[in-house]
C-alpha cells in the first residue's frame, strides 16, 4: 500500500499529481505546518530529516521528492520514463536540475524575504546586509540565467523531454510554479505551466480532500520586477507566489 505524507503548500503536491497521473491506489496522510511554518513532528517521526514529501510503500519510507518520483516511475510508471537512451539521459538531467539547481536559489530568496518581513525596519540595514549582497550579486542573476535557459529549452516543446509527459516534467513543476512571480518575461515557461495545470490528473490532485497548493491555481503572472525594484518588492512577489499569502503574515 502506498501512502503519501503530504504537507500543505509544499513540494509534496507534485507527488500527489504523479500518483494521479499513474492512477495508482494510494492513501494521503495530511500533515499541517506548525505556527512557525515548519513541518510538524509527525513528519520527523517517519524520517529524521523531517521534510516533506515522504512516501511509504509497505515497510519502505522514501524521502526526497526526486528520489520518490524516480522510485514511482521505476516501480509503477515506466510510461513516465522516456524509452530512447539519449532522451533518458536528458530526463535524468531535468530530474536533478529541478531540486539540485533551480529550487535552491528560489528557496533562498523566499527565506531572505521572511527574514526581512520579521526584522524591524530600523534593524534591516544591518540584519539584511549579507542577504541583500547575496541576492544582488548571486541569486538574482542565477535565477535569471536558469529561467532563461529553461525558457529557451521549452521553445517549441510541449514537454521537457520527448513527446510525452515524463517524471522530468513533474519534478520541474514546483520550481517553475514557484518562479512564476518572475516569469512574465518567459512565455514558454508560462505556456508549459498552463498546460500541465490543465491536465485532468493535475486537477484531480488539486481537488483531493485536504490538498492545498496555491501555486497550482491558474493566474496571470505578475510583471517581472524591474532591476531597480527593492529587495522588499522582489521578495514579497515571490513570497506571494510561494505561499499565496501576504509578506506580513508569511511564515
Ligand atoms: N529536496 C527536498 C526538500 C524537502 C523540503 O524542504 N520540503 C519542505 C516543503 S516544500 C518542508 O518539508 N518544509 C518544512 C520544514 O522545513 O520544516 C525534496 O525535494 O523533497
């Protein structure tokens, strides 16, 4: 029996979508974030790192969404793995790129914005000195380079690899949905996100009782912040996208 341990507003949602694409028999166990926004102890009780998603398959407990997605495809969903050898290499590249390269700078931007929101205005110049330096000198151009690369890859393509949905698309959904605050300049990403979100399995996952994933709701992307936009403006746009809430109440 498969059980997905699902944390609301999280990467766990793409695994729920994958289970729906594969039409597998599974259960969903909901875990609510605490008031601090972190995963509850019930997740740590299952895996010492304490992050979601987790997937139980019989006695196995699997962590890391890339590992879980690859396991599901290997074990139950060969149709989500390209058959051709070169395509399989490309597929593995995107599978790892999603969590290994694209998600970290987006998450760092998100975390900096939370620090900013929680820091009294007077203290911000001191507390945010290092984050602002990192944001301006590293994360902003890293994110722009990566999104430009992804957008160029998707030009003329319906899926990341080949002619059909693969696990690479499922893994890329979370960082690209999270990045949509900046995505107004990336029409291919925007088209791709709209297409995956329109899939019946994606919609079924959103409609699951207890599922909550505001990044999965269709919306018009905001205009990309101007280069002169303040960190507050840039970060709050991303926070809104990631949490569906306003900066002041973001956790
Ligand atoms: N690379 C991991 C990241 C896991 C992760 O950070 N999950 C977040 C949700 S998106 C989480 O559990 N956050 C709650 C916490 O940090 O306590 C994966 O892809 O599974």
